């Protein structure tokens, strides 16, 4: 693999002195905001978060429709992407996250909506407590590994991409849905004003947690631009790397494939 240097190594919440500390701070933050996480997600995105996850699921439909496919939703949180992937599909979906309180909510949501219209059921979904940088899964286990708004929070992006590569089957797909900085121009400026000035205040007011909702715009500003993330995926060894930008470029879905064995 011919790797390029990443402009940033991983997320660094305020005060984090090293990778381990950054990881610990991220975990604590999500552990604390779990009770209001879903409400704020829907409110602060004007419900667009549901649309983005549904769109991502639509893009991955050919895998999700296969009854033999095994899918891992990483940084699954309260499970909303995992549920969007399961809706109407046949693949077996697992979720993993390192914040216990987020997973408690995911499991409760799965239990309260056991039936689905397709062959899948939420009740059949499993949620595991695991660190994305050290996953408790064997090599070449999954047909698809996804992450929505989680990858940006990893303390080491290259290590995260390598770990996902390891657990993907040859020919398996990675799909990362993440925020991106919107382009310049009037609408981009309005969005930036909302994201950096309004959102942190509303988030603080409702969650009671000031730093978490200040961290969100800061972590997005530090994160890769979509072409950079595509380059990083390619440098790790993913093939057919592509991305689609949605909603004025405020979010992007990156996909890539673990090379098939020759
Ligand atoms: C913004 S939430 C996204 C949750 C969900 N995917 C969604 O679409 O709403 C980010 C999640 O990533 C998880 N996370 C961050 N770093 C992680 C890591 N190293 N290992 C496992 N989970 C991690 C956090 O605990 C949190 O639940």
C-alpha cells in the first residue's frame, strides 16, 4: 500500500494531549449527551439527518438486499444508520460503538420496533460495545462497513481505515457518511453561521453540555475536505473510491472497496 501523509492524524477535542486522551474525551462526551442525542440530531439538522441516512442506505441497496451479506455499522451510536440500513433489506446488520449509554438507547429502540416490512427485523440486530480502532472481529468478516457522523471522531483516521480494511471481506465496501465544510458563497456563509454560532448554543441549552456542541463545528473544520478523504482511502488501499456531496456539500458519502483477492 502506498500511503499519503494525512493532513490531520485524528480528532483532538479541546485539552486532549494525545490519542488515548482524545479517544477518552470523545467517549465521555457521547456517554454524557446520549439522553438528548437523537432529539438534538433531528432538531439541529431540521430532520435532514434522517434523509441523509436513508439516502446512504439507498446507495448501498445492492448489498443490503442480499440475505447472505453481513454488515457492520461502526460508531453506531443510538443506531439510526443501522436501522436505516435494515429497513426493507435482507442483510444481517450489527452495530458497534464504544459509548455504552448510546448503545443502551440503540438496543431499546430495536426492542421497541421489532417488526419491519422487509425480511429484516430490528429485533434481530445486535449492538456491540467496541472501539473502532481495535475491533473484536476476525479478518475478512464483513461485506459492508458503514459509519455515519462517527468516523470524524476517531483519534487516528489512518488506523481506523486500516482496521475497517482488515475486517472487510475482499470485495467488501466501506461507506462513510460525514459532515463537510460547505463551499464558499452566500448559502455556504449562512450555513457556516448557523453551524458555528446557533447550533452550539441550542445544543448546549438542550443537552446541558456546552463543549460537545462546540466540538461539533470545530471537529468538522479540522476534518478532511471530501477529495482529501477520498485520497486517504485510496492511499490505504481501497479501490473504486468515490464520493457524493449532499445539501450544499454539508455532508458527503464516501465509498470504496477492499481489493478482491487475486
Ligand atoms: C455523532 S455520533 C453518530 C452516531 C450514529 N452513527 C448516527 O448516525 O447518529 C458518533 C458516535 O461515534 C462513537 N465513536 C467515536 N469514536 C469511536 C471509537 N473509537 N470507537 C467506537 N465508537 C466511537 C461515539 O461514541 C458516538 O456514539
